[in-house]
C-alpha cells in the first residue's frame, strides 16, 4: 500500500536539503550517472537554485523534465530551456523530451500539481492511466491554460512511477482543497487496491505508487 507522508510549511531551503540528501544517497549507491525527473512551472526554480548550492558531483546528474510545452527551448514557456540554464553550468545533463525517448529508471521523481489536479502535463481530460504502455505522450490540455496555451509532451504515470522515490512540492491556497481531496482519494484507492479511474491525476499516481510518497505542502 502507498505510504503518503505530508510535510507542511517547509521552506525552499529545507526542501532543497531533503532533495540533496536523496540525490547524494543515489550518487553513493552507484559510480555511474544518476537520473532524476523534475517539474516545471514557477515553484521549482528557487528550490533548484538552493539545491545546486550543495557540493555534489553534479556532472554525474542527468535531469529529465516531467513535461514541457511544445515550444522552442529558447521560448520563455520552455521548461527545458529554464532547466538547462540552471543545471548545465554545474555540469549536469538536461534531456529534451521526445516521444521516441527510451525513458530510464529515475532515482527520484520530483513532481508538482496544478490547481485542477494535473501532474506533469497529465491533465484530467487526458485520462492518464497507471497501465499506459507508453512512457512519453504528446497531448493537448482541454481547456488550454491561458498562461501557457500550448500542446504538451509529458512522461506518463508508469514512467514517473519507475522511480526509487517520489516527492511532490505543492504550493498555493488555490491548490490546497484539491490536493487534500486527491490525497484522500489516493489513500482510499490504494487501500482498496483499485486504480481510482474516476479520480484526478494527483490521486491516480500516488494510489498506484505502492511505495513511499512525500508531499511538501504549503
């Protein structure tokens, strides 16, 4: 059964310390590259800046975006472009998502959530499933978010679940009720060993995780 731990009110620095400890553990467990997946949007980037202040062998890190808008990487809406500007100066590699990519196992999946309960670019209208045979999908949110009215490319639930650890960072008063309802639905679905097909993506993914999920809220 999924074990969901919620941590309220953690600062950017505290979350960065937590992430750094997990990444450090992955570096120590393997002499090769360590691969993680990280979210886009506005919330992650101050945390990433604090994370990169840690003294770690960043040249061994490979970073996959959870998702991206289908725009050039120099476009202001590109998650990949923003991630490159942060990670590449310290020597880390940032992958460009493509539907042809062979998605690896992630040491850590760091995720966010939208106010409508979407995770990565798996919006409610796309009916994301834990048994999707694909690892990467291109899709169109409906409705299109007015602040980013673009088609998307996204890792799927199975690709995100293929991770050693899963963490969400969810901020904003507009998300608190959705998050609480989704986590309650995830608990119920996991206890009943059901897929939670009628639930939001934020409920479906933790319900199917069958491992530790940490949620930083507030």
